[in-house]
């Protein structure tokens, strides 16, 4: 394992793999300048999500970047992966866009949302997280339905699903995702004509 700071380890691993700074920046979703400042010790990479993005791009563990044992367990990892997928879903579709055809019926989506709410109140994030990306994508598809009754049910259900996902994201320290979830829930409430 390379010695030094997180930035120094990133540089050592990246250069050993023959990866350019620009390639790492593109894969991890950061600017080249930002990662250059991290590697040179002018900026720290302390947020778990940022560490995960760089580690994933380099195909290494977070422990290899930090030099400390990774205390993440399998349940935490399942939540992290699901929340990344939720972020991808939300960034890939706008409210009102049908996107892909839903995989479950609207009734099944309502039941899944009720189950998510029960699991969230029991703090069983590892059990609820894997259902969230598909559930949110399906509810977005129903929220674009031209039938006003279907659309309204989907929007109300989507708000509930987004609220529970926001709670999961906040508990996992994913504050940026929490903001995106809250914004999307607000947009859904406004489409319902019920911003409260």
C-alpha cells in the first residue's frame, strides 16, 4: 500500500495504473483541477462519497486510499450502491418525463413504498435500499401519465418514496443526494398543487 496522504496515494495508484489525471477526473466525476489540488495536498478528500467515487474509478478500496482499515460492512455497502443508483436515476430523468416503461404496476409501487416506509422507521436501510432505484424510476414514469388520476397517485407516492430515500441518504451522510431528493419531492408537490 502506498505511503503518504490520501492525495499522494491517489497519485501513486493512478500513475502505477498508467491512468492520466484527466481520465481519473472523468471517471470519478470531478474536475481535473480539483483532483490535481487533492493530489498536491491543497485540498482534502474527506467525504465518504468522494472517496468512494475515486476508489471506484481506480478499482481500489477506500482503505487503500486512506491507509486506514475500511469499517464499511456489507449492509453499508448495499445502501451506498443503491443511493448511487438513485442519484443516477434522478439525474437521468426529469419529473414529467416518462422515461422507460415501469417494471411494476402502480399498485405494486404503492405497496413497495409502504414497505420502504416501514423499513425506514425500523432503520433497516440495507433491506429497503435495493428497491429504491427501480421504485423511483417507475413512479417517475407513472407521474408522466396523461391520466390525471394515475399521475396524482404516482406523484403522492413518489413524494413519500423520496422522503424515505432522503432519510436514508442523510443517515448515510449523502447530503448532496438529500438535497436532490428534497428538490424532486418539492417539484412533485408543486405539480400536485399542494406544496405543503
